[in-house]
C-alpha cells in the first residue's frame, strides 16, 4: 500500500509541472457524462481566440479515428472477480462493435492496466499504470500474456484477442481496496512509462482516439487524498492526448442504475463529465453487452460519419 501511495504522489507531482503550463481553473460541469453531452468549462464568449482554445485543450484538427487505442483500467480488489469475468465475456461486443461501426479504423492498440501497482506483472511493468503482460495471484489467469503479436506490451489487430485479452484482463482479486484508477490511467499514457524502452512505449499513437474504459466497484471518498483530483486527471489526459475530441471515457462502476442502486463515487462521475464523449454504465449489470452496446454509439459519435 505504501508503494502505491508513493507512486501516486510521484505521478501527481510530475503532472503538477504540466498542469501549470496547461489548462487550469476548472469549474464543475453542469451536465454531460452519459451519452456524449458536452461538459467542458463554458466559454463566456463565443469568439474565443486560438490561444484560449489551446488553453482548454481545444484542437482544431478533427479526430479522424484511423487509430483507436483502448485502455482498460480493471480494478483487482477482492470483490472484482465476477465483474472481471463479465468484461472478459463481452469485450468482443465492444471492440468488434466499434470496429464494425467506424469504417475509418486502420489500427487498434489494446492495453490493460490495474487500478493499483500490479505486483504480479513483469518486473519492468509492475508499477502503477504498467501494461499487464503477466498475471498472478488469486482469481487470475496465471498467465504470461505478452509481449504480444507485434512484440509490444499492448495488443493489436494481429493478436488473437480470444486468448490474449482474456489472459491480460483476468488480473485476479489479489489487490487492495486502495483504488487509484485516475492516477493509473494518467501514468499509463505519460512519461516515464511511455519513454523509449519503458513498459508502455508505443501504446499511445499520435493522433489516435483514446478510449478509456474504467471498471471499478469501490472508490475512496476523498479522491484528492488517495487518487488525483478528477479535474486534474482530465487536464493531464487532454495535455497528453491532444484534446477533448481525442478521448472517450467509458465508466463501468457502481451507480444508482438498476441493479446496483448504490451511488457512483463523485470523483469518477466528475471525471467522466469533463469529456464531450462519455458513458456511465452499471457494474452490477449481469450482461455487459447491455453496457457496451450504448457505449459503442458514444465512441462512434467521436468519429467522423
């Protein structure tokens, strides 16, 4: 647990420099978060100049969706066994559905990380945000999953996902309830993990659409102490990826939707609401195809018709 706190502190400290040079001064969004409603901070003037657009992560270049990078953040806490199985049973509904719906896709990258530092991973990748290439512990696939077909620590269209994704996504239930999904996601697409020779190098393609899928049941109440502030996390992702239109957030968590009927952690909800294209589904749904089907439409809306 101490190691996870130190890793989180290091990521947040490193991103303090980036945020100071980028977008700051977030105000809570009034809407969005379900079905793609806009939730960026509202502009007071319609004729904002290019400098203001850049400050808020705007990108005049339209997202072409030639490459789509899927990052699955899967909680490995003790209560997650059933939910991991549900993701594994229905991942193809989501990925295949997106590829079928968006004709412009030429390349896909698929990576799995956990919501905390994953001790069972390869030594190069056993840090917060490291892509899973080996699993271990109770309830896991107990597999050596990667490097994958392209020789990288992420999957591509060259992989047999029936075996590769099922191996990586079954991370098991040997983690703790100290979930850091936002820090983990930010770390996964940022230096040093993305530097040459490091665990996640090459995962995030230049100009790619990032589809961030967070699957987590529990979440700390005080996100500013344990996980990065949700506004700060959204800032960091926008800075790395290039703009709001380059990110889709799919959040599968406890919600007040049936059959969960328990409140969604406000930090996760606030994070999802910062993006124009986001979807929130219930982790308690017995069939995740019912969660992924509407999420496909949200991803599709981020791409040109």
